[in-house]
C-alpha cells in the first residue's frame, strides 16, 4: 500500500447515485457501490494525502484512521486503487473491527448484474450463439459458433 | 381492471402501476413468485421500488449500464457523423433515458440507418476501439415493425438529444411510440417491460406530439398501437401528456397480453425432424401462435373476428414459409458474420 493512496480513474466509470457512488470497472466488468463514507474516502484518495491526512479530512467523528484503513483495504481488494498492495500489512481487519466496531464500517459492495432474459433482438451479442441469429455489428462468429 | 386473466399478470400489473415515475410508489407486499417473474422479464428494478427494504442491485447496475451505454452511443454517433451517416437509435437507451435512472435495462443498441448506408455504417462500427464499441443491432429495414414508413422518412423525423457525452439521435416520438407498441406485439407481448415502455413514452410525449402522425399508415396496425396505449393506461395507470384518441381495448387483447405475461419467455420450439414421439405433442403445442403476433403478422382486424381462425391461419403461414425455405434449401437465413 502506498503512503499516499490514489483512486483509480482509468477505466473506471463513476456514477453518483444519491449519497452512494457507483463504480463500473471497464477492465474487469465488475460493478461496485460505495456508501457515503466509502465514497468520501475514495474521493480523498488523490495520491497526495496520506492515511492520517485522509482521516483528518473526513473530520471529527469519522472514527479516524482505523476506518480509513479498513476502507482503503476494501477499495484495494476491489481493485479501485492505483496501488494494488493491501493495507492489511498495516492493520489486520480483525484488529480494525475490534477498534471501530461493525456499525462504523464504510461499505464497498460488489453489485450483481440482474439476470433478465436478453431483450428480444435481431442479432446475437457477445457470448450468444450465432446459429439462430447473426452476430451484432462489430462482432464475429467464432469457430465454436459463438459471437465474440 | 383486468378480468378473467391469470393471477400473476393481475398482480404484476397492479404492482408495476406508476413504478416508472420519479416519485417512489407506495410500498406493498411482493411475493417471491412475482419477484422472480419480474427478474426474468426485466422489471425487477421497477418492482423493487415497492419493497423499501429490498436490495437495489438491479437499479444500481442498470444505472451504470445506462451511463456506459450513453457514453458509447455518443462516441458511435460522433463516428457516424464524421462519415456523414445519418442514423437514429430506438428502444434500449432511447427508452431507459425516459425512466428515472437505473429502472430499465438498456439491452443492446438498435440503430436505424438508410439501406444505402448499411455497409458503410457496419464498417464504422467495426472500426471503433473494441473497449468502446457497443453491441449494435444495425437495422436498415424496419419493415417488420413499421412497413408503412420508409427509412428516409424515419430518419428525417428523428430528433437529436443532447447528453453529457455528446449528441445522440433518436427516432421521432411518433414513430418511436408506434414502433415500441408494434415490436411488443410482434414478439407476443411476453415482457411486461414493453408495456411499461409504452406507459413511460406516453408520459414523456413532447410538446407538439401528433397522434395523427403516430397513427398514420396501416389502419389495423394503428388500431393495435391504440390497443397497447389503452392497456398501458388501464393496467399501469399511464397518463398521456397528449390525450390519445378514444380507445376501447378488445377483451381478447387484454387476455392475450395477460396470458403472455404469465407464460413468460418462449424458447424456440424443438425441431420436428427426427423428434421422439413423446416430445412431439409439446413441440407442436409450442408452435401454436399467440393471438397478438398472429393478428399483427396477418394484418387481421382487432375486432369482430374470433382469434382462433387468425391463429390457425398464422400457423399455416409459418408452416408454408418454413416449407418454402426448406424447399429452396436455405433453411435459416444465413447469419451475417457466421462462418461459411
């Protein structure tokens, strides 16, 4: 973990949704939801501030460095920081939990894609067979007859 | 309300009523069966608005999808514009933008282009960087849904919508509403989302919307459009921004839509050639056309004629078409991009 964590911006689509921040990782196609506090920590990760500085910027009553460390760990685990190493080296989660309690933990949640039936379409999209309908523009039919 | 219709459809229509508006609907009990039905038919995020304690993952995910799609669409339109290709998108993002964010899945990109531009547009799409390329369903011929409108007219009436990522062209409101109604009938109306789309379109009609222009063309298709409009008002509580002509939804239409919601997605029927005897009856039953698509495909009147002969005639038409294809040795229309 770098001393001055930096939020990953490259290939990450950011969409505010009320208090939450929704992030879509275009590299891994994973989606994440940060609650208000986790969003705050993420937005303070500018590559300039250190962990204690981020904790101070969050203000009094934000449960301090342990909360920030927890959040950074979760963000790193979700691959949302430019520096991939885990903050676990600095503070184990178990110790953090002892220090801050469950209620105070900012949430970094993975979002599961809804499983609606594919909209009726005249062409097949990525991963669909190209035997019944042609592949959509820009896709090719592989030798295993799947659109890629 | 819905009479003599399957219970699930009644419950779903009641639960979806008004869920497509910005103001959160009143909470209500939602059964697991109803939620599962909503999940597979793309209205999960809408239905979950009735369940305050429920997870909002579908809504969140769709919100991201919508933002991503908007960015990619704007890039696609910029590329098409640079090649002087006029195109307009419809359904998908063009509808999800009318809902509060995240409530509708965006699906793929339906793009209408002039037949003369189709090959060129395909090349432009293919040249986009893979990471920025949306899944495009390029359609130069919307004859399936709008046989009474030329591609040139559709494109001429399309309108540009400014977005944070750039301008995106969408079919004109009159053509879009007509298409959305006829598209759902073409596919047997099994997806409740499609009727929600009609409701949302009705509530977002632009100033100057012309019902005469929307209903211009084939009279029977226009009657079908009005029946969809009537059902969206009756079942989902849609309040059209511009009052439509008076409509009386035929009872069979109502029951057919409810049955389609109840039945849900219909898989392509099993090929009959070489099928074991025990599976023959269900395979034949699966081929029985639904009354909505049969009426649309045959151009049958919505009133005065019972549906059974219409469905029978549609079955004969489909069988004839299939036989003709086999006789010509083409089988299924060759898929563009499929290996030789």
